[in-house]
């Protein structure tokens, strides 16, 4: 069952004091990493290719101003085919 946006926003605000650093983690098929990275604001972004080269893991440590910014990034990221958000 998927969590509602309002529940997600409430949990974000309970667990984080914005503005703060928020860590995003995504796994995408190789070749899709630029689509995800293009959605992210400036920050520390690292990527690692899987052992077989089929997937790329992306970790982004970003300064986030408010919870809505986190929600918007996840909503846009989920449009990338094959993406898994951790």
C-alpha cells in the first residue's frame, strides 16, 4: 500500500527540521542516471555502477529548504522508467 502525500509530508516534518541536509538514494537502469541527476538541485551527488553494469546507484546529499521540495523530487524521479527509490 502506498503512503499518501499528506502522510509522507507529516512524517518528513516529524523527522526532519528543515532547512537541512536530506539524503536521497535511487537505483536506476544504466543509461537513466542523467535523467535522475538532472532532477536534483546542486549538492553532493555520487553514483556507483553495479557489478554487472546493469544498474547505477545514486546518492544525493542535498540542502532542502522545506518538505514540499522532497516530495516534488520524489514525484519527478518516479517518472523515470525503472527507478527504485530507497
